[in-house]
């Protein structure tokens, strides 16, 4: 048998890239690849890239510069290192990558990575391989399912892609171009995936899609199912104790989704619902297809069925033509809604999008200043939200060993990290925790009930993706689309 080949994946950007990176590992496992945490001894390095803002996509070229030295060093020791660029920069700038970075052997877009084994073989033969067409076939049909040991190693919370792409064409956004048109996976495939995950210890599923609540997959009854219908069905799968979904668009919130929040206890009362701006004028220029009052009404519909529901959002400051008055309207909306957290970004013109041609740029100084003001407001809301937990008893799903010895870390319904001193037996269980204090964004507390007596899950202490770039995977970068 050949010795295993080593694979290092560095993933940038959103949750879907994290998911895609895992599926790349699954695709390459039958080829004899195993993951390595170190780039130096890798036979294959994949950069799974993000194109959402300029800063994110620039990182690719600087990383490729560093990798050139590593590849040269490997060659000096008689080893071949292959370098692949995957993800949305590959899709948007494939030809340019080939031109600018001869160190790259394979360029593969987000819809084609099931072809990685063939592309590597092609590159070995011809020097290079590029695939950025949207293939006619559906990659999910060809992706091998993850092996049980891979699922177990990845922990008790898992992403599952249910929908990909976007037809909304917000004027600032590259997603419709890099991820393509909106496509939903069939219900039975998603059920199979979730059952396999649950059988191997997964307790929490986050359904992901760039516009996840536009989900309209073919159901087993031949009808089209909405996201709400899918959530009702997935909640029946034994072992699944928590369900989440991200990222939603305010226009696509159907009544079945609201009803699911009322009826399905496993569906967490925390919804990421980007609004981008609090000014109708800016929303129109962004082609968001909703007004501020439409957004408020959607929030009210959720709140009517679950008083404990909390929201997060995305905001862009400095969209072309945004005036101080528009910006004040955004601050007013944030004040009015009251978020548990939100991500805010400076507008970044993306080549090929309609907004990139808009002339009335907001100055860099103004953008910086607006970002600070908005983030201060959001931070104060988030701190107040977290502080309100102190003294309460809240349910925590325990995920893994914490860095501090003896501590186990999990998450509340609102994704707040919560730490307790305990044995690792509690990993995989939802237990009530009395929250005693707050350290930055983390809650500290004590178990309010003895854990269930049952065998421990694997003691997950590490995430297993070779590398998730720390700066990219702060919560501020975890959102995708919508
Ligand atoms: N400039 C700044 N932020 C952007 N986003 C998307 N495109 C841009 C852009 N061109 C933000 C939006 C979106 C989040 C994923 O990224 O807020 O919801
Ligand atoms: Fe689609 Fe969201 Fe991008 Fe708008 S911001 S085009 S809804 S992915």
C-alpha cells in the first residue's frame, strides 16, 4: 500500500467554506490523502478562498507568495508539493490566478471540487488544471459521504448545505456570480446526511445556504418543501437536539418557518437576519427588495411566536451615496430592534457588481468613523445581552474540552460560549447551567443538574480542519450571503 499523502486545507470566509473544506477532505480520502495540521510536510495544500470583500480576496495572493517558498523548499528535498486554489476567488479570478501565480497547480471553483482527484491527475500530466465552469451535474451526487471516523473527529455540531447560490443580486454582492444560481438539495438527501451525522454522534445541525430560507427542495412526496417543512422533519431524527439555519433573507421568511419556531423545540431561538442598512433609500440602491418596515414586520412575526427569540444581522456602512442621515437611520434601526450581536463591514467595491460602477463614494475617513459608531452600539447591545444571562440557568450543549484544564465548553441557544468545570462525559449533552460570571464574550457557570449517566462521546479537543484562519473565523466573518 502507498503511504498516505498529506493534505493541508486553509479555509477563509464563511460557514459554507468550512463545510466545503470538509467535503474536499472526504473527496480526497479515497485517494489516500490524510489531513495534516502543518503546511511544511503537506503533499497537497488547498486554499479555500473568499471573495466577499477585497480584504478577504487579497489574502490569497500574499498566502501564495509564502507557499512558493515552502514548495521550493519541498522540491529541494526531492518532494513534490501541489497547490490548489479553491472557493470563490478561484471562481471569480481563475485565469488571473493562473497568470499571476505560477506556483498554483489546480484552480477549482466551488461547484466543481468533486473533480479534485481528476484535476490533480490532469495537473500531474499537463502541469496545470483549471475548472471554473458551473458543471451541469450536481456535485452533491458525486461527493462521497464522510467516513464515520471523520464525522466523530469533527465534533457534535455540524453544518449541512441545503441550498446554494443566490438569485437576489444585491448590487454590492459577488455571491450570485461566484456561487451561481439558487439551487436546493432534495429533502431525502438532506435527511440521509443528517441521519448519518446523528448516528455518529452529531447532536446539532446548522443548515446552511447563501439564501437558506429560499430553500425549495423536492420532497419525498413529490412536492416542493420549504425550509420550515424541512426543519419539522429533521427534528424527528433521533439524536438531533438542536437545529439552526443560516443565512436568511428578510423577503423569504415564510409562515411555515415562523410556525416551526413556535412548534419545534429543537429549533434554536436565534436567527441571523441581515438587513444591511436602516435607510430605505440605501436599501433600494442595494436592490435589497425590502424596506425597513418590511424588515421590522418580519422581526415582529418571529417575536409573536417566541418571546425569547434573539437576532443577529449584517450591516454595510459607506455604501455609495450613504449620507449621515441614512447612517443615522441605521443606528436608529439597531436601537429599535436590539440585537444579540451583529457583524458590520465597510463597503468594498467588488469587480463586476453594479455598485462597483456607482460614483458617489463615501470617503474612507467617514466610513471608518461610521463603522466605529455602529460597532460601539452593537457591542453595547451584545454586552447587555450577555450580562443579562448572569444569575440565570440556561441550557448548554457541551461540545469539547476547553483550553483551561478541567473545563468543558459548550454553547447556549444564542451561541454564547459557556464554560463549566466537569468531566468530559457531558460532551454531547444539553444540560442546565447556572451562569455566574462573564469573561469577555464567554459565560462561566456551574452545572445545575447532574449529567446523564451514559458513555462519553469522543472527547473532542480540537477542530479538525487543518487550519481555519483565525482572523477570518472570528464571528464577524462567519456569515454567508443573504
Ligand atoms: N462590501 C462590504 N460588505 C459586503 N458584504 C457582502 N458584500 C459586501 C461588500 N461588497 C457583507 C454583507 C453580507 C455579508 C456576508 O458580507 O453584509 O451580509
Ligand atoms: Fe444574495 Fe445575500 Fe448577496 Fe444579496 S447579500 S446577493 S441576498 S447572497
